C-alpha cells in the first residue's frame, strides 16, 4: 500500500484501531526483542506460564525489565508516536493496541484509556494477587 493509499484509507475510515510493535519505537532508541542483536538474542525469554507460577521467575523477569529499561531511559516519542496521538486526539482512532512496554504512547499524549498494552508496561507493575498498580 502506498502512502497515498494509506492516507485515503485513513481519511475514509470512521473508527480506526491502531496496532503497533517494536518498529515504531526503535527510531526512538528502544531496542527490539526479536531482530538479530535484539533482547532475545542475549537472554532466554521467560514465558507467561513460568511467570505466573514461579515467584523466582517473576523476580528475575522484573529485574530484567528494570535493568533493561535503563537502556532506553530518555527515549522520547518520535514522529510515528506523534501521528498516532494526533489520530486519537482528533477522534479518528479509538484504540492503540501495542506490544511495546516503553510508555512512549502515553508520553505522546494518548490517554491510558485508549491504549491496550499486550505485554504490560516497563514503568509500572500490577500485583497478580490484588491488582494493585
């Protein structure tokens, strides 16, 4: 699809859901997980079932998140984040569904109630027992 075709499709749409992944944030200096040299090339993933069933694996996962987040401290939303935020602000997009954990959609001005974070957020955690954020 060309840029013109995409622009026409957006202009014609009445209710847009936007899906994003690592590609939108790599321009901001946030490393991805799956590419050569990505996070998973340097360490073994902790899978969901391991995370929920083993407290030691949860501690390891959170340790990784908080030490890894330091690699992108200072990252700021880029033009892609800004374009998505503009579509939400104009009421053209109702939801941003993302695999990213970097909080850059929020920093671009998109309200939390318009963002679905499939893999969580590296800036906060929610207790599995009581739901406290």
